[in-house]
C-alpha cells in the first residue's frame, strides 16, 4: 500500500497541459522552480508568456519569431532561447520537437 500512496502523492505534483487541440502537450512540475517538458507536433503556433521563460530544445528543431524581432531563427537540439515576461513568440515546427521550458 505504501507504493500506491507514494504514487498518488507524486502524481498530484505533475500537471498535464494541452494546447492547440492536442498538438502541443506538456507535463508541468516543480524542481527549484516551475518547469514543463513537452512535445510540439508539426504546425505553426503562437504562445503568450506571463513570466520569463527559457526554452531548451531537447530533440528536433523549431523556428522561432520572438516579439519585436524581424527575423525567424532556428533552434536545434541542445539550443535555447529566452522569452520576456508578458510577451509572445511564434513557433514553426516541421517534425515533432521536444522541449524543456523553465519559468522565472
């Protein structure tokens, strides 16, 4: 019974997020701050931010247009970009991409 109790306890610490009719999914958790890890299916998306975000590409590649930027920039596995609080950014994905997002 201890296993079940621990399982239920830890599962309450993970939040499931789904956006754009399921094309973007993530799991949220706390570990020295709030983070999410997720997958983006091919497509074009626009995200809004309420806090500063650091996006790290875990696997794949995405093209990103930050607010007030003139040009799209590609980010591949292991690369990261920063997004200011109360801002937005656009993403173009040609193949599934996994990411880690850290909130500050």
